[in-house]
DNA sequence: TCCGTACGCTGTACAATGTACAGCGTACGA
DNA sequence: TCGTACGCTGTACATTGTACAGCGTACGGA
């Protein structure tokens, strides 16, 4: 697999058959299978949860299952398809809170929170580009559930998709920062705090504060406010409120009296 | 380099020295240098602009410069540091519109547009995680310039950084989709449209519309509205307006009469 | 003028990864 | 009972970043 970690990079027909567990073509012959697809998914997910996407190698998963690397290829066409079924399975396991009857802000906040939990449980899911989503049962159920949070408002179908895309995109981007921080810390054997502690003084030696007054003032203020340069939890709270405020002007445009209602 | 494409993955001291072009330690001895750092940056940027981050290999850049791969290591400590100076150089070349005196919405829209232009000119810059930004002259100048767009409003320093981070994060995420689409198309030798044309009918065979009414209705509506499943240009317009609306409630909180003013 | 040495440049080599390929053995259907 | 489809495996190759050692150059000091 090349560097962009993307879903649906394999053959669509083969991938969809795998996602929907289409039954095998003919009667079984030969030796009994020692594993099954779900066992492979489970092992691969366990490895990736703890070691990140860089730890997801066919050899590593095979080792976990006490099997030769090439054995995996009898359960999965390739690594790209494995990633697809892993992600769809994770989508399928997400909890889906029933917020029927609640104000739209509460409903959307719940959707955001469910995705945030997914990204916290499986950090690698935040770093995968789902431009071509895995079209499996998990992803479809997730999409259906999340659209219900936007149903019944005065939005047309395209606007519903727009709002959901914007919201999920924000949550994923925020989670990606955390996942990247973890991966970078492992890669450089240095936490963000350690890196700033090393880079800050070096920067101070070459940087003229008079030439960049705002940058030095705001940069140091932001740096000391949160522990490091970026605080994803703070950015999440801040961004989610701004974003919901922004959606409010769209959702409540015609009926300002309905503020906060479903 | 491992899979996450991140900045500042190398030694901070070595990287900062490179970014700020600190003069070499002692008097030159031995053969004349055939190249210089800027030539390497230029060649690497040209390669990456056309072939994406996957095309950025030391061998490929060396070939461009008609030099052996290992020669590059006399100009740059490693690939990680090369990426840093490439990015900082790109930041340094960005145009910085003077929007002094304009309403804050116009100023922030200009900042967004400048970044959008960067990502359009150098798509790979959108796919790099700048969790630990390259602390070079280009990045600092960019930060200073963008903060001026938020100066003079009733925001404190931390809020200024919050707003800028949220805005830039949105623009980058939007651009990353476009860059990923390009990379995926090249990787799979299939455009997004072709992929949907292949996957759509396959999905229709296994998907029960009655079980997922919203997903099928909204999904197809969104799909036909824009040509494909995602239209980054549409998502940009939609998201930027929502986001500025959301910032408005913060910026204009105390002085609602100042709506749209600087 | 001449030489020692610092340094630019290069070829070779290695580790890690996805996976093509061919072989080996198993157990089901006839 | 036997042929064959199929599960599993070892080997092998291409692609990466880059460590290492060698080779030759040209400057600083005599």
C-alpha cells in the first residue's frame, strides 16, 4: 500500500463481497480453514489499536494469529481490503444514542460525541481518508443513524448531507491531531512537550520579537494556556460550539422562534 | 520515514539551523559544492507538486538534479528535514493580501483564500500534518500575517489563536480531500466517478432501501447534486459560511452593533 | 611550491514491506 | 478409492531511507 491510507483502494466487487459477507462461490473442498474473516479483523484491529497504522503489517497480523503471512491472503484479497472491513466493523460496533425528540443541538452534539468515542477507541480510524467510504453494513447503518439527527429540520437532502459532512469532518480532523501526536511521539521518541522544550529556546535565539510582535505574543500565550502548542480537547470544545452556532443560522433561518427545538 | 507524513520529525537543532540558513561551521575545504539547499528544495518541490508526496523519494529528487541519491545527504540531514524546509519555503512564497480596515469577515475570508491557493498550488502541503510546525521564517511570517486579520477585535490572545486554528484547520481538511482524491485516483488507476460507477450498482444489489430510507434518499440526492459523492468546492463554500457565522457569535458577542465591522 | 587533510560525491548494502508464485498436503465428491 | 480443489507455507522481488567506506579534490600552512 502506498502512503496515503485510504479506504476502498481495492477492487470494488471483491471488497463489497467481503463487506457484506457474500457466501463463498462453491462447496468447500480440501483442508478445513483454521481461521475466519472475523478473527483476522479482530487481530488486525487489536494490533492497530495498540501500534497504530504503521504497526498494521501483514506479517504482524499473521504473527498475532500464529500463522504464516501469506495465509492471510486466503481470507482477504490484500491489505487495502483488510483496512476496509476493519473500518466497517468498527463503524458497526459504534453505539448509537437515541435522541428522538431532543433539540437539534443536543442531537448533533451526540453524533459528534459518538464519533469522538470511536476515534478515541480506535485512533487509527481518524487517520484514514474515507473519501471513498467502505460501503458495508456498518458504514451504512452509521450514515442512516446520523442522518436521523438532521431529519425533521427545515433542511433539504443536500443540506442534510452538507451539515453532517461538515460536522464529521471537524470531529475527525480534531481526532487526527491526537492520533498524529501519538504516532509522531513514537516515531521521534519525543513527546510534543519535549519537542517544544527543545525547539522553543532554539527559535528564541534566531527570532526577532520586534519583527513578529503578534506571532510571539499570541504564540506564547496560546502555548502557556494549554500545556503544549495544541490542546485537542480545548480545540474540540471551542470548534464544536462555533460550528453549531454556524449551523444554527442555517437551521433556524426561517423560523428564528424555533431556536433550539427539533 | 514512517507512514504519517509529519513535519519536524528530525532533530530540532539541525532542522532549525537549516530553516534559518545558519552559516556553515568553518572554512570550506575540498571540492566545490555542485548544488545548494535551495536547488534541492526547488527540485524536490517540483517533483512533489507533480507526483505527490508518494513521488517524493530521495532517489527521484537526486535523479532530477542529475546527482547520486546519497549526494543529497550533504545538503540535508534526511528526508524529514527536507520536507520541513520545503514546507517553510512554500509558506514563505505565499501572497499576503493587505486587508487593513476591511470588515473582519473579509479579512478572514482572505486568509482562507490565501491558504486555499497554497493548497491548490502545492497539493501535498494539505496532506502534511503540521502538528509540530516548521519553525522557519516562512511559517513565522505566515502566522504573523494571519494574526493581523484577527487583531483589533475583542478577542484575547488565546481566542485569536483558537479562531485561526479552526479556520486554517477547515481549509486544510477541505484541501486534503482534493489531494487524497488525486492520489487515490493515481493509486487505483480509477477516478472517484469511475469508482462510484462501479461500486454504486454493486451496493444497490445488497442494500435494502427500506431498511435504510434516509441513507438511500439523502445519499443519492447528494451524489446527483454534485457530480460525485463529494464536491470539495461546494463543501468549501458551505463550510466557510457556516464557520464564519459561528465565529460571528463570538466576535460580535458584546457589541452586536459592530456586525461586519473591524 | 608542495603536501596533508577536510570534505564532496558515489556505489554498495541492509532492513522493512506487500505480495506473486509454486509446491505440498488434505479431505471432499464421485 | 482416487482425483482434484483448496488451505497453507517458504522463497523471492521490487521499493523505500540511509549507514558506511572509499575515492578524489582543492585549500591552508610550510
